[in-house]
C-alpha cells in the first residue's frame, strides 16, 4: 500500500468532481474546489472520518469492497479504478469479458445520480443489483445487501419464496421464463467458467422449475412490460420499465415510471414517505 499515492490520488479525483456531476446542488456559499470530503465519503458509503484518514495518509489499508465503493463514489474510469486498487496494495478486479465486473462506468453513475426522484437501479447481466436510488430501495427493497449467489435476483427467484412477493402471483410463470432466458443469454456471452455458469449449476441442483425451463432452451423471452409490482402498503403498481444498456460492461439501467397524474404516479410520490421497503415483504 502506497499511502502517499493513495492520498494524493483520492484528493485529486475528489477535487476534479463538481457537485452537479453527482447530482448534488452547488449552493451559493461553496468555496471548496470540487467535492467536500464529507460528500465524497457519503457517495462512497463510508464515514467522513474513515475517508478523511485515507486522504491524510494515516488510514488503514482499505478492503477490496471498500475500494470498489470509493471507485464508484468518485466516478472513476476502469483504468482509474485499477490504479486505485494497485496503489492500495490489491490486485486489480476483473475487467469486462472476465468472470464478473461490478464496476459501473462514470457515465452510467452520473445518470443514476440525477434520478433521485425516480426508482432506478443498475443491474448486471446475471441480475445482480449493483446500485439503487433511494426511490428504488423504497419500491423494491435494498437489493444491494445480498452476498454470494443470493446477489442474483434470478437465483433468489428460484430458491427463496420471499423474492416472488415483489410480483403478483399470476405474473410468476412469465417472470420465471424471462429470468431463465436472461441467464442463458449471459451464459452464452460469458462462456465456460463465468458467473452465469456458476449460477446455472447451482440452480439446476436446487430448483426443479428452473431445470425444466432451462431444458426448454427458450431464447430472448420478452421483458415483462408494463411491469406490475406489489408493494406491502401501496398495493400493486403498474409501471413502465425503461432500459438503458451499457454494452461495454453488460450492465443495464432500469428506470421505473408511471403516466403523470395517474393513480400509479400518485403511489410513486408516496415512496419517500414510506422509506426503504423491508426485504421479503
């Protein structure tokens, strides 16, 4: 770990970011060049004290998950992320085309940062939620908290009954076909040894429903849209799901909207009051 390089790199990257780059108001009295330390810490999901110590060359060696969070918070490019890992004393993470890459490109993060008033999230090609807006957490629950194979909604769909509470029961068969088709597409892209193959093998062993659907070899099952989502307090919401694909990373930005003035639009406006939805409800 090169403390001096790490501190200087974090400082220069923080100062290069403007509040509007991350969806923050500038404010009339701002004198700091770039972001403040507390703002960078908040974007990275850590305490201001922890982040400040890294910039002051006196912090502990950050873990790989902590570095990934900093890279995302500071909107680093892939090359910058790799440099961050190296000077912090770690091997560089996977790149696109490797087994898995959780890094979200700065452009996609900028878009997500401007959607605080909208349910939106970035998912990987094996249905792992990598980042969410607060509105998405209120609508869908915090889907970034899972670890291991449970990170994938496709895996949870076939192994955890609570995952299906997100959708009305009559929609379950089509969702099952869609998730299976999506995993097959990811497996085709990644090939042997990829994350999709690992999930496929686990599901073939643990879910008869998945095994049956996988054997059908369905390709390109249409996305369920409009999407009906069940909320424990608001009931069923019928929403459009807009999709933005990042082909370099094989990641997708999902944005949930309703027609202005509709009943579903009114329900969406209540989400900030209700807060993050408990997982499994």
